[in-house]
C-alpha cells in the first residue's frame, strides 16, 4: 500500500488527476473504473482541464462506474449517470457509448447486475479503479455486513448512507432505498486501486480501513489485500494514521 498525504485538497485533486492521466497516456484505450460523490469532483475538474488544454485525450478510453441508485433513470439529476455526464463526460472528448453506469431503472435489477458484470468481464481488467470512502467504511455501495458479495449486486442502503446522501436530494424520503453496486470482488480485480479521501470527518474511518483489522464490517479494509493500492489523502483525513 502506498499512502500519499498532501496538505490541501487542491493538491490531492491534482495528484489524483495526474495518476489517472498517466494511465491514459500510457494506454490510450485504458479502462477506468470511476466513482461518484463529492470526493472525485475536483479530480474530474483537473482531468477536464487537461483535456481542454490538449494534454490528454479520452477518445479511446472506456469507463465503468461503481454504482447507481435503483429506481431513478439516467435523466434524474441525482442519478450517478447524470452526475458523471455533468462532472466529466460532457466536458471531455470521450465517446459516450464507451461510458458505462449500471442502469437503475430496469424492471429486473438482478439481471442488470449480471449483465454489468459480464460486460466488465468481456472488456477485460479495469486498469484502475477510483474510489471514495463512506463514513461507515463503504466503498461503492458495499455496506458493512457479516459478509460481502463479490460481484455486482443490489444492496439495501444503510440508513446512515441515505442520511449522508440526503444533502443532494430535497429530503431523505427521496433518497432511494436500494442501489446497484460493483462488489468488493469486482473492485479488487482492478489492476490498480486509487482510494481518495478528504476531510477530518473521515479521519477515524481512514485509520480503521487502512490500519485496522481486515473485516467485512469495514468494506474498505478489504482493500488492504490489494497488491497495488494507492491511497491519496489530505492532511485532515490522514491525521489519525500512525
Ligand atoms: C456514496 C458513493 C460512494 C462514495 C461515498 C462517499 O455513497 N456511493 O461511491 O465514495 O458516498 O461520498 P463523498 O465523496 O461525497 O464523501
């Protein structure tokens, strides 16, 4: 595990974007596993800037997102498809047909999970998976539990996750109760993992995830098993690490 700690979130964004950009520069048709949430927004801005400046092209890149809410479609402004379009895809030279987010508005969400896994499998190994971290240690929408499902699956969201994400909705009742998420096994299959965490409010869970026991009750702790994990933190998020 390689832990990088920077003074400011701006530095974290720049370094995160550079890590992703270097993968695309080395392999123009790279497969990127992408994430939503507040954490990667600054990284995506940096990538957009590099693309606008002609330093980086996404024309051959393929992307797979971690997760999506069940019950809302890609046009919904709180869907993760909408988020990705708004924060990244609409502003870079990527072919939208090469961008993949699970479809949360299907009649059969279980079948969508099987389809999504098969698609990732057929595409080949993800060159990198970008991850944020939930306050309870979730990655994607893999919530703390007695066990973890390896592949893409439907999850019931923890109340604290719905509460945390209610800030983006009119009220908590509008936050979907279920989501489709890549499983921890899908995530661990990526060649490289980039976990990005910012803010003092995540310092305890960062410590638990990186220096605590490996347990399904803290899904991010399973990342300790990955041979090529980069953790990118701001000073506040890394403040409790020994
Ligand atoms: C959401 C997403 C995760 C994300 C996490 C943290 O629930 N499903 O992929 O990492 O919350 O979000 P944030 O970066 O906004 O703190």
